[in-house]
C-alpha cells in the first residue's frame, strides 16, 4: 500500500475486540424476550447502534430504554473478551494522539470492552450516545476526525461491517477492512486483512502513517 495518512480511526466491535459473538447473543436474547424475530435482523444488525436497531424492529417499544438494557447485557458478558489478533501491538506503534475510536457501542460499554481486552482508552472515543445519527451516517467519523484535528480525507478507518464502512466512506475517509469477507467495489477501500498481525506500520520523515501487509507471513 503506497497511500499515506495523518491519523487512524478504529471501529471497536469486531475490529479491535472480538465481541461480535457477545453482541449477537445479547441481541438474540433480547429479541426472544420481546417477541422480535432475530433471524430477520442478524445479518443487518452489525455496526448499528442498539437504539437504531430497536427503533427499526420494535417501534412500539421505548428504544432508549431497550438500548440501555441491551448494552447492560453486553457489559455482563465481557469476562473472556479478547482483542482482535495483534490489535494491542499495532496500536502501541501508532504515534500518540494520532488514533481514535468511532463505535456504535455506548460510551460506558465501549470503555468496559476496551478495559476487558486490555486495550488503552484513547483521548478521542466517539460512541453511540455521543452522536445524533448512528452509522452509516458519517457523523461519528466526522466527529472523531475533527477531535483528532485532521481532515477526514487524511484519515484511514479500520472497519469490519458494511454499515461502518459506509459511514467512513460517507465521511470522506479511506478504509481498511479488518477480519471480514465484506466485498464492496469502492476505490477508497485501500486494503483488507484478517487481523492486525498481518500489518506493519511505517512512519515517514514527515510523520505520515503507512501500513503494509507483512509479506513474511503465510
């Protein structure tokens, strides 16, 4: 990859932490308890805020309260939460102040997930309850890039879901797809990898960031 960047933005669930299974289990339980067909939403739920999912599938319910219940359910399941392979090591190489998180988890839940996976909490953490519009709306990525102090077009976003990728693209960012078979024909998707262990981070003499796939692996 020959492209260079000023900063990195990361999704959380399925990108930095291996939490998609937890999210799925908690949502399936909530659906069973509330008479909602989980099979109808399981493929489209990834990357969305809980409040947006509830509003779409159960408009008769209090979406804010339901989202709070779902988030609490996720926080109760974090005992064995692990990082996506290589995430901590990769983040440790990124210069201070040059990365942030834009997540569809709520702030309390996002911080709990980061702590459980022993990943540092960055200065810039834009969570679901910190935006008016959830992904795929670009607000989260626009806000995160602004708080970092860089233009969206100078940021590389690491995402695993179509919803998250579309949010990043809508914000004007470039995207690297992590741990996903997602296929989208979009020139601003600059690469993909199974995990961060496949990546090397380079910093040029001007401080710009570049990632390369590790050719010594596999």
